[in-house]
C-alpha cells in the first residue's frame, strides 16, 4: 500500500501518545539506568551497564519504528468508506464452512492489529483474502494451518 500507514484517529492518537511517552519518560529512565550502572566502576566487566545500554538501544529502535508509522500515517475517515465490500476498518462476520464456526474481525492496519480485540491486519493472510469481497462470497484462505474456506456473512463499519 505504497508505504503509508493507514490509521484510525484513535490508533494514531494511541501511537502518538506511546511515542511521546517513550521520548520523554523512557529516555530519562534509560539515561538514569546507564548513569547508575556507570557509577559502579569498571565498564568493561559491568553487566549492568551493558544491559542498560542494550535497553537504551531497544528503546531507540522502538522510537524509530513509531516515528516511521507516524510520519507515513494517513488518517482514515470512516464516513468515506463503502460498506458493500470488505475494506480497511470493515467489520466482517465470516463462517468457517467446514466447522461452522462464526467469527467477526475488523480489518485494520498492521500498527493497530490486536487479535484479542478481534482486529486483524489487512496484510495478514485472512485480511488479504477478505479484501474486496462482498456478502455471500466464499473464499479459500491459505493460513499456517492450511487452506480454510470461509463464507462472508456480514460487512459493516
């Protein structure tokens, strides 16, 4: 999708808040941990110092990743979406044809995906298989557990 992060306003605000917290509080805590470890003497054999530096590196990596998401973010306006076919932000009720199990997912960007909240990435195997489909369509989706056939029962925003 051309390098953009498609986010809801809620998702954008959540990521922006997390980024601001990491830049402010996270960096201060990392610097404090490094300073405390440095005070304990010889840095060449100081495991606490090495751990603090590694934690700082991971923090900076996370900040960098969130900054990339924010810098390429496009806020999606739900009122402009078509609910006749599956697209980003669609809630899709599907039925596993073999088992009869029904589940409803919302298709979101990778940055907002949360399986516990039934929000799956539109770039996941199921998300990709559902994109553009309409109610009544039957689709075979290749998952890590093999090919699963689903029927689309309902689409709503």
